[in-house]
């Protein structure tokens, strides 16, 4: 591993944030067309955290979240996750379906949450691919509703604990004036982070 993700420079962080903002802009367009509603998404901050501290930063290991997980493959490997509190997940579904007393565990609402996450992640991966000239794909989304600590533990087992740090993007959604927040989390193995940061350094 050439780079330490915990020691990113301001220029590297700015470049990563720009990639996310480009992806978010594309995601807003796609989501607005899909649901025929006004959508705004903001990503106010990027944090680099040790993976074991992610549950603490995101509200605690026992916090129940709706989490959509997608695997990244190609020139880089890792996972992308969108985590929503139960309240935020319900708000997204209610705003889109106009249901009352929304049950986020129904097949329809699970599909909605997965599609929102997949559009956001797909737009991010597409912008990352274009910006860095990499071949990157994401898997179909898989949703789970569990304690945050258990979800992170599962991902670490899947990655054979290769990754030490995670990139967290706070995400603020507004759909038809209804606000909700979440966390967009990326986990790349050390070799993949080297590829990403080498490309960024070459460009800046």
C-alpha cells in the first residue's frame, strides 16, 4: 500500500468531493425522472474514519438502519453502502408513494430504497470512472435492516478485513420539500485506494 487514506491531502479530498458532487448531480436528474418529483441531494462533508469507528460516528453500533450494499469491481474493488435511519427510509418511501403508515419492509418499499441507493451509487461510480478513466462496475443492490455494528462486521468479513479506513459522505435528501439524511459509505481495499489516489495525483 503506497498511500495512507488517513493522511489524504486537501487537494485529494477536494478531488474526491468533486467526483461525488458530479455523481450527485447526475443522480438528482435520474431520481427526478424516475419519481416525477423535485429532488435535491447535498453532500456537505467528507470524513475519513477507521472502520471500527464508523458505527460510533453514524449513531452507535446498536442503531438500527436500512442499509443498501453494493459491491464494486473492475479496476478497483470494494463496497458502497447507503445507510438510512428508519425514519429517513420511511420518509423517502412515503414521499414517493404517498402512503400513510409506511412499512419499509414491504417488497415495494424495499425496492424503492434499493433503487434510490442504486441510482446514487451508480452515478457516483460513473463519475469516478469517467474522472479517473477507470473501468468500474457495481453489483445489484442488496438491502438489509439491522444494527449498524452487525452490518459493518459482515462487510469486514466479506473483505477479509483488508480495508482499514472508510470514506463517509454525509448525504442530505430533499424530495418535494421533505428533508431526510443518510450516510454514503465507501470501502476500498488498499490496492484500490492506491489506484484512485495515484490517478488523482497525476491529474492535480
